[in-house]
């Protein structure tokens, strides 16, 4: 039997009707995205924003290098703006990574537990993330609002624009963690098994 036919007979991990847990690749839509177009759109917006920020960051760095070493007239704002874009890229990416549940995780304890124990442990970890992200998002919003009068020295941007990167990132993490907790309760079959991602990468 060919590999294609064996794959056809195997459960499709992207089709939740077959009882799949997680997709084979982090780029593929997971259970929540398959069930909700709105949520899939949000995750796609996060992905596109990350790509745009990364490309813009690369462009700014290249512009800085060319202006400094080729024309010997470096711009004063490129380095500062690149740092701000790096902050936004970091926090928006954290939201996207949380949406796909591909954060680096230590599964030593989970690997010793049964299926029910894994679900309980995963839900507890998500609750911890949920509370932490919620507190940091609220505190960050208050801090960013108070920094609206401050301006960056080179670009003149309000510092609240910079600080709201953290607020956005933690808000996205809060949203995704809340959704994953709901799915753990309503659809425990979609909770990834311990070491599942590591084993899939090693295969």
C-alpha cells in the first residue's frame, strides 16, 4: 500500500469530525479556527501583522545600514522606529503563538500523567496564563494611557503607542487562553497529548 493511500485511511488531524487532536503543522488551522470564521480571521490578522512588522523591521535596518555606510548620512529615526517595531512584533507574535499553542513547553510532568491528568494540568496552566495576562493587560493599559504626553526623542511618536504593544499582546494571550480553557472543558479531545509535538517533529 502506498503512503498516499495509507494517509487517506488514517484520521485527518485537520478534520475534527474524525476525532483529531492537533494539526500536523502549526501553519494549519486548528479546531477553533475550523469552527469559527471570525476566530480564523483574527488569527490570520495576527499572522499578517507579524509578517508586515518583520518585513518593515528588516527594511528599516537595511535603510539604516545604507544611509550610514553608503551615503554617510544616517537617519536619526530609523533605529528608534526599528526598536518600536521589534516590540510590536514580539507581542503580536506572542498572541499568534498562543493561538496555535506552539509556545515552548516542558511536558515532563504531563508525560507521567494519564489523559485526564494531562487535561487538568493543561487547564491549570492556561488559567495561570489567563490571570497573568489579564493583570498585565489592565496594568499596561493604565501605564500606557499615562504616558500619552511623553514623546520619543527621534520619531516624536507618543510613548503610549510603544507601550500599547504589550497591552495588545497580553490581551491577545488572554483571549486565546480563555478560548483554550473553554475548549478543554467542552472538547477535551482536542487537548494535545504530552510530547505530541516533539514526537511529530522527530518523526
